[in-house]
């Protein structure tokens, strides 16, 4: 089993790397601090977050997305064509993101996350994965005043994200992950989501992953197994039926299971985690199984987020088939 | 008919905002803070009387977050380290760590204080069980359902105490109800525990969310009046009610947007009220702002309330002619 995180991690930690980011951003917004000073604070926290993941024993790390306002803003604000708008609910959570508005054709004018990736991977000897919003989810979270149609927008975003994914792989990312929580909500055009993923992952010289979380994936795993990506992420915590849906699916790819609740502070026991490992171990060989929390850990206060990572490491180390 | 009211919170005057910060830092004692909270409450009640609002609120000058306030006074909760809500905004999210209960009534003393200042009815203001559950972490109850139903019993006790103290109107806010439409039945069941057999007129306020998903079950909410935001959706909600035939409950009609600095004109509110009168009967409508006004300045809030009253009076007069 390979232990990993999904994406974001608490940006503030009262008992560890402090809450200074809040004041730093406020001052930066008032132009009392320069971009370089903000960057310096973000890098310090990124380094601390990477160290915590190492100490928890994770095999594949993330940069914790310390600079990210949400999943879509970091990408939307660096592309031409978007304006960042008001708050919308972040799926079924009491948390909010800023909804980008597409006014004109989206254009990628240069790398988006490559510098951040290089910094993060330089902080550790362990592999750091690169995370991007998936094209289908990205579009679902935007207001479209340009294409006025889902399909051309999703396919265009797939091309743009493909360029970024290739750049991230070139910068050394051994895994490029696309987050697609939106496929689990509402009437999903899964064929379009997969067509877009195939474009986004095309020619990327790294392992490619698609992560789903929060929603109901019943009926979607079979089509997802046909997507041209290497690794499928499934949240087993939010929706109890998901494990049953997985059991009915012929798993032909590597699997990543979300087995700790990133949205509740209650700490899972080693025994509970072992039971999940056992159940999923019947579906996929353990060397093709990634284990992680069900989503980014930023929903949790820092102490509980770190406790979950440590518990994951502990459960994997003590697991005997 | 067409009684005017407010949704709950009103802005805190500067002196109170400063005092609350000082109290948090330990620079101001509880008694001194309490005096300022009473002063602000007195001022808001006088303002509402001067504006000639029919059903008064105490303005919640002594409350911060609508869930954290109850979590602080109920037993079974503790508070967390900071978690991010969006952008650079963080809050302390309550954690349920034990059986939820109540040492003594939480809101009754303030309600009595406010009602003692006016002969107009003052609403009792509670946060609903589903919202308290959804906006808290849960480490104690085995499920979201178990937590919600346990909280419902405690909120029920509070509602009974308010009624016994003389409250004619009791509002139980459920802004979280639209987060997970699949849990609407749970929210309905829990609210039923709170309101069962109460003689007071019961109200629930619902805001921000996917109205299409919850709308079809709205009439099942076990309250007499459902208060909704109409203004910030350009009164598009009226179409929903128009299509569905006569709505069996009273409707709280939000006619001014609480998120915008712009003060609506009396004429536009009159026009919107007349549109609403094509869908609802006059005796079915209560007129108020979209939501609590606490994010506006005291001046903006007063002006918006004045528009609510003036427009309503103009429409009432036409109806009598």
C-alpha cells in the first residue's frame, strides 16, 4: 500500500507553524507587504507541511496547496478569459469558493503551477504529486458566458490542463492528479468527463490519476475504469454505498481509497482502517493500492488533520495480510 | 396583513464591536460588555419602534456566529482550532464531544429583557438542529441523524421555555437545510421535534442553496411560516411558487438584499410586493429583508428596514382602498 494525501492541508496551525498566514495575506491585500514577502511566508508553511507529511510516514506527498484559495481560483486567475466572482458553496460543505466567470475564450499564457511544484519537490526527497482541477469539475464550478455550452468549454479546459499537466510532469512530478468531485453530483455526463480526462492526460509523462470525492459514484466506476488514466481515487467515507459499487466493478487500474474522514474530527481507529484495507485488498493487489484521507484535510483544524495522517501511517505499518 | 419584521441579526454598533474585541483579549469584564450589549439592544428596539416595524427582533447584539453561540452554552460541545471558511476567513467550528444538553435556558433571559422594552411582540430566535449538526464536527454520536435528533430535543426545550416566557413568535433558523437535499427529510423530522404542539407562531428561515432541490418539500417543513430570500434572486422564486399552486403556509418575503450596500428604492420594493401578491394572499405574507442584516452598517440596515416598512405601508393602503 502506498500512503498519500489528496491535496490541501490546513494553512494555519496554532500549535505548529502558526496562524501568521492570515495576517500576512491581510497586509498583502492592503499592499503593506510585497508579493515576495507573501511568497516567503507561503514557502515557509509549505516546507512545514511537507515535513509533517514526511514525519507522518506518507510515501507520496502534496504541497498542501497553501497558496490556493480553492480548487479553481489558482488556475482561473492565471488564465486569460476569466474573472473571479462571488462566493458559492463548495459542494455539500459549509465552505465556500469563488466562482470564476468565463467572459472570453480561455487561453493559457504560460505555466500555472510549475514554480510552486519545483519549490515543493525541492523540500523533500520523497515524491510530491501535482494536483490540478479536472476539466469537468472546473467547468461545473464556473459560470460560462462565452461558450454557453458545456461540451466545448470542457474540451477546451481539457486541452489547457493537458498543457499544464505536461509541464508539471516535465518539472518532475511522478504523479499528476486531476480532481473531479463534480462527477458525483447531479446529472453527470460521464462520457464527456472521460473524454476530457483522456485529453487532459494525453502524452503526460507521469502517472495520471483522477480523484473523486464527496458525491455518489454508483454506476460511475465502470466507465471510469475505461478512462486513459492510471489511477482512480474513490472516497469510501462520504457515501457508504461506494464500497459496494467498487465491489461490483472490475478494477483494471490502480486504486486510491479515501478511508479517513477529512470532514470530521473523529479519529478513525487502526482496527477500522484495517477492515477497509482487508475489504479493498480483495479487489485490488495491495501494491496497486493507494490509501489516503477521503479529501483534502483543510476542513479540519490542524491538530486533527495531522492526527489523521499519523493514524494512516500507523495503520499501514501495522497491517498484516 | 403584510406584517413587517426582520430576520434576526442586526449590525453591532462600533462601540460594541470594539468592546467584544477587548473582552476577547481580557481587557474588558463580562459585566461591562453586558452593559454595552444591553445598550445596543435598547437602541435597536427603539429604532425598530420608530420605523414602525410590527414584529421586533432583539438584534442578537450578544451573539457571534449563530451555531457557535448555542454550542457555547449547550453542554456536549467544545470549540476547535481555526478552520478556513473561504478565502482568508477562518472560524472556530464547534465539536460535539458528549451528550448534547442544556444546563439552563440560553435565550430566554435576553428575550425577556428585549420584550420588557416594548409592547410589540419580540421574536424568539433559535438555530435549528440540522444546522447546528451540519456546522459542527461530531465525535460523539454514531451518525449525522443521531446527532441531529439529539440536538432537536435540546432546541425543543429552549422553544418551550421561550413560549412559556410569552413569546408569540418563535423562529428556528435552518440555513444549512439546502446543503444536502438528500437529508431534507431528516431536517424536517428534527424541526418537527422542536415545533410539535407549540402554540406560538413558528417560523424557519432558509437561505443560500439549491432551491430547486429542496423546494418541492418546502411545504412539509413543520412550521407556520417559511422565510426566504427573494430580493437577491430578483424574485425568481415567485415563479417556483406560481407553478406549484397555493402554498399552504405563511411566507416571509425577503424584499431587500442584505449583501449589497445599495439601498433599494421604495418604488422597486412596492413593485416586487405587488408581484408577490399575485402569488400569495396578503394575509399570508410577512415582509422583511432577505436575511439577517448584521453584515451591513447600522445606517445601511436602518435605511433598508425603512424601505421595507414604507413600501409595505404603501401597498397595504392600496389594498384597503
